C-alpha cells in the first residue's frame, strides 16, 4: 500500500486498505476521530493589507497530545494537506499539544469539504460542518470580498461551536462604505 490518488479522482489514500470493508472501516475511523477531536471554525479579523481591511479565514483543526503525533500525521497524509503545529503548555499538564491545521482555501474546498459531505459526521459537529461548508461556498462566490458578505459570514460563525456573539458584526453594524 502506498500513498496515491484514488483512481476515481477522489482524495488521496495513504495506506488505504485494498479490501472494501477495511477501507470503509478506515474512513469510518477518520470520521469518528474528527467527530470527537476535530473543529471546523472561521475567524474574521482586521487585516490592513486587505481591500476591505477584513480577512475571513476558515480552518479545520484537530488537536492531540504530543504523544499522539502519529495520528495527526496520518490525517495530514490522508488528506495530503495541512500542517502540524506545537502548542506549548504552560499549565500543570505534562504534555504539550499538537494541532493539525488546514486553512488553505483550496484544500478546504477540494479535499476537506467533499470528504465530509460524502462521509458525514454523526454528532452535533455535523451542524458546525454544514455551516462551515456554507462559508466555503460563500467564499467561492467571493462574498467575503464585500461588507454584506462578511456580515453574512459573521452571522453564520456566531452560531458555530460555542455560539459567541460576533465582534465583527458589532464593529460593522454602523459601517458606511467609503465612496470611491
């Protein structure tokens, strides 16, 4: 078994079992693992280099203790995208954390979203994923390049994960676009 593309043009398969039942079990493990340990999120923050001074940054993350690095490497190899970052802990925990992160838009659009659409999550994380996929679709239509689009994306993000109010919406509430 090697690292190769699926013949049907799908996502990469690192060490994917050749037996159909084993392959489905492997995919089921990935879905279950992400259901428990993954996060679909979208940050919106000020960026003076952007035309509207705002940047929309969706991300897919999975966090594990440093001793479980191989699991994150397997995910990275399976999807053929993302990076793994070390998050040093300064509290009373003995183990640092690793975060597998995919934020490149093209990888999210062509690898992460199609995979989880075909193999849906089973917990409430599925709802977060559906909202995440909606944001990716809005970005495909370049809605993140307009103030109304950024507001639309901010409304979605404030209903994801911990449902905290969007600071972006508060700031943009009274925004009047400059006339060019």
